[in-house]
């Protein structure tokens, strides 16, 4: 999930499960807190 940072023109990736920060790696998005993974083929 993309969340807009208040007062800035940038967005952060936030985990759907725990709300932690996520990191993009190739075709995957991985939560740094709980390890939840999304793939580019996920809707």
C-alpha cells in the first residue's frame, strides 16, 4: 500500500499486515518488520 507523507510530495510503501516499512527488490516488495512479501503478479 502506498501512503503519502504529509507535507511532502513523496509516498512510502507500507505493509498491509503490520504497517511497517517495505522495500522493493526486483519484482518483490518485502516488509522489513514482519517479512510479508508481495510479488509483481499480485493484484
